[in-house]
C-alpha cells in the first residue's frame, strides 16, 4: 500500500481490514510514511499503526478550506 490513509475511509475500517488481512496470512507493506515496511501487528507496531490510522482520519478536518 502506498499511503496508509488510502486503504480505508476511517480508523475503525482500517483496523478491521488489517486484522482481516492478517487472519488470511496477508502481510501489509507500507511504501511511504513513518511505518514504511512490513506492518507488524504485535507490540509497538500495533500502537503506532492505530495512532496513524486516527491521524489519517482527522487530517482532513485539520486543513482549513477542505471538506473531510
């Protein structure tokens, strides 16, 4: 995946999708951003993933003049 924010419409959908991919044995590889590389759903990787998912969801609301 090129950008994490392009994978889902909101943080809940992103977390659900990543869990579904993991359950099917599919690894999520992020090509850009602070979590570049293979996503590790264990430990600190999961926390950073969740924080970035929420940040991606609220980012459009923080930019003036753009609709979410």
